[in-house]
């Protein structure tokens, strides 16, 4: 009897194994069938989307914000994209190409407007200061060189002097200079606390980074190399004092704990 029971159990186990194998095979075949259907449908869908005339680019819209200098960008993009399939245009490549050619653009966004239009939006770089060297170099707050444009009113931009450059940087290049970064940081503080709005920033002299000079209107601030915010707060207290006439001041030295105010020298004429 025990031997008969063992034989019966073996038969049942073998039968279960065969059934499980059949089930697994059926599941595998079903999976392969569904995968094949998905691949086929995906291929046909992709083939439809990339070959249908419905998705052929018919227009490119560049939001130039009235900038006439960028009007040719729209023509160039139309020549590049029109008549191509909207799914086959590499948007990142288009954005990089635009930024490379137009250095005045800080950010470029290219997007598809279905079914047949490409739209390009951008943020334009704003001129911040002029580096005075053997030539004028206009840069933005990010130290990126802008193309010399006659429409830029350079008279309204402060000058930075004392920056030594190894070569003339082309438009679009970001100038890697610690003194320049230090100077722009100072100018950012001047703008943030409103001093650059109340006074004309004629120039910032960075020839000695241990003692940066700023000429406001007709007087000079000596600011040292750091802690610009606290020093400029002290200057605001001085400038708001009704007893102080800034027109009579030659320079204000804010480098030390005790502020030094030097009046303009009055030339004496002998009779």
C-alpha cells in the first residue's frame, strides 16, 4: 500500500508539472503576441505621424518683442524648418543654433504648436556695464560679452576700468575674471539699494582689487575689497545728513571703521 501511494503521488506531481508548463507557455505566448501588437501599432503610429502631410511644418513664429535686429531670425528659422515634419525637428538643436548665432539672447525656448507650427521665445540679454580697455566691451550681469550694437546707449552704462584681458572676447563668450566678478557684485549692490538710481555711476575702478573705487556724480567712494553692503549703508547715512553737501566732497573713504570724508581742494588765487 505505501508503494502504491507513492506511485500515485508521483503521477499527480508529474501531471501538475505538465499543467504548469502549459500555463507558463500560454502566458509567454500571450505576452509575445501582445508585445508584437504593441510594436506593430507603435511602428505604424510613428510612421503615420512622421510621414503625414498633416504634421508638415507650415509656419515658424519668432516672438521678437519688436526687436527689428532679430527679424531675420524668423526668416532663417522658416528656411530651416518649413516643409519638415514637426516630429523630426530637433528642438534642442534649433535652440542651441539660435543661441550660438545670436549672442544677445540669454535663453531660447523652442516648442511645437500642433499640428504644423514651431514657436520660438527668448529672453534677451540686457547690457549692464562697459569694460574700458583698448576697446569698449559691453557685457551683461552674467559677464557675457554682447555684440556691439549701435542701439545700445553706452552713455547710460557705467564704465569698469582696471580689468586686464588677455584677448578680445568675442560676442557670446563669458569672461572668466575674478576682479570683474567682484566689480559686478559691487555694482549689483549699488543697484539693489537704489544708489545707482539716485546717483550717476560714472565708473568703477578695479585696478587695485584691495581698494575698489566708485565715482558717483562728482565724488569718489573708497570701498576696499569686500563688505560692500555694510559700507554702502554707512554711505547712505552720510548722504542723507543735511549737514553734508556732497558737491563739496572729493572722496569718502569707507574702508575703515571710522569714515574719512575729504573735501574738495579750493584753489587760492593770489591778487
